């Protein structure tokens, strides 16, 4: 793909947008950036890029910018806005950063998607490969934008890439050597419009894989497992419920890896991460390592030493017998259900934030009998209340700090106060990480006051 002297429009000047500018300038492209944020919000970033020859339009996404160009590359968070769709209809090429990177990247791409568990699986898979001595990098939604590696990539490199539906939406030829499709549940309907469109975007992970490639699929997900018949790739399954001919499955308390012969990978009791859903993440990550030649004892050792990620079922502290858990990454209903199922103790759960089109009625049965109270915050609070009234005691809070206090007051010794919002964070916070760190900071402040 030739970029020299091509007119390229980058939509959004965030982390990915800046990485795109660097790469495109290095290839001799004529780069323009549009960002709906006003110039005051972009600050010196816009001036820096203008100084390097990039045309930056702040506070505007005028259609003309999308039409008088050779290529448009939207940042991952940019939805399929009318300007993009009009440009495509008029013959302008629209590619995601992921697609553009894959056309220039040398090395092996591992692509991981799903509604939940992507970050944990990607981080663990990267650790397994690094521990085994492979030249592995963590990229995509969790790490560095994939385009940042393109210029300096080498054939021996491995890029473990966490991939969102946003990134897959505008792909054409993207083809990972190893893919992992972890699960699918209702998510990002506010972005895609329908669940069907969301699923179609996710399925693009597998679309171009061939007989030399491997797809690791969730045997227990009725929408994911049939995708194994959609291409000529080699299918590996993982399951907590049934044996698979090729892949990983649970047999009592043992995880078995089957591929011609059956071998014990490890015992579930040796997995340091809480929750049965993390057994699935471990199986998927282990299969990635196995497919790329890592021996089972090395995989086992890497898993045993893995301590999980910030904002994923992260213990903050215990105060007067009440334990506070930060699972701010639980931005979907399904992730919240899995978080709740990770504890035998009674839970006071903090729910709410920005609704992504979720069906909160799916929380009814998981809450019943397990939750002492649900504290509701954010824009989605009224919708959540309407969905859950009568299924668990509910209480509103005007802020996360107030929710923490009310949660502590409602809890009893031995209980869990769990932040697992089932919503995005953008109504009150910059992102889920900002929300999680605010939770931890306010929990520690509460503990300081109580300990006096």
C-alpha cells in the first residue's frame, strides 16, 4: 500500500490518532486531523502536530474533510458517524488503524476479542510468550496502538493484540495467525445500533483466516462456537462444560489440554485469579501459548505467577471485616454477573454509569439471594432501578464517593463491597481506569477516617 503524497484524514487526536500521525508522516503522507473537541481541549497537542506539517481542524467534523481525501482512518472510539458512511458511499477508502497497521506489520499477529475477558487473556498470553523467550509485544486496546510497531517490526516479532468491535468494524484484509474469540453478549449497542451489527463486527476477526491459521473459540458460547465452521482455519475450543477434541476443557478440578493426546495443563486451584470465568481466560491464553510452541510446564509456571490486572476484581482493602473490590472494568452486564459469581460472600454492589444499550433485567437472578443491596449511580441509575425493582434492595447515590459510604454502611462483617458497574464510565469519569482509581482513593480515605 503506497502512502507517499496520499491525502490521509485521521479522525480523532487521541493516543491512536497521534500514533497514526507519526506513522503516516514517516511514510510521506499528507496528513489532516479532525477532532470534534475544541482547540482549548486539544491544547498543545494540536500545535505540536501543526509544527510537523499536519493540518488540524479542532471542533469540527465537516463533511468536506471526509470527501476530499484518499484515505480516512478513524480512531477506535469514533462511531460510524454519517460523515464516514457518506465518504464510503462516495468511494473514499475508510480503514481502521488495525487494518492499516496489519498491511505494513511484519511478524505474527495474535488477535483477541470478545465482550469480556480480553484484557486479562491478552496480558496473560503476552506473559506466557515473553516468559518463554519469544519477542512478544502487547498491543491494541490494552497496550500500544498496533500502528506504533509497524515501522520497526521484524518477522520474528509476535504482537498480542486486544481488539474491540470498533477496531474490527473498518477492517478488510486483517488476518491474525492466531485468533481468540472469548464470548459475546449485549454490548456497545449505542455504538453499533443493534446486537447483530455488533456481532458482525466481531466476526471479522476470523473472516480472512485460512488453513495455516488457528481460531480459539469458546465451546460454551452458542454464538461463538458455530463460527468454527465459517472458515478453513484450524479450530481449538475451550470449555468449562464439555470435553473438546482439540483445545482445553475442565475435568473436575483439572484443566486438560487435548490435541491428539490429552495432557493435564494445571489444577484450577493453582490459578491465582478469582472467579470461574478466569479459568476460561487461562484456557484461551494457554492455547495461544501452546499454538506458538510454548511447552506446557512453561505455560503452567507463567499462569501460577500471574497476579491479574488493575481494575479487574482487584482487592483494595478490608475495613472492619468488609472487603472492597474494584472491578471497574466490568462495563457490561455479563461482566458484572461474572464478578458477582466470583464470591461466596454476600455482596453490596455498586451499579451504574453511562448506559451502552444494556439489558439490565439480566441481572435479576444473579442479584437475588446473592446481593445484600445494590447502590445505583450515574446516568443509567433510573433505568437500572426500573429493571431491578423488587429483585434486590436498591439505593441511589449522587456520586461514587457517596456510594462507597452507603455500601459500607449497608454491609456486614464478612461482606464484599463490589464496584462492578455494568456500564461505561464516561458520564462521571474519563474512563474505567479513572473510575477505578477514584474508587480506590475514596475507599482508602474512608478507611483513614474510620481508623481515625
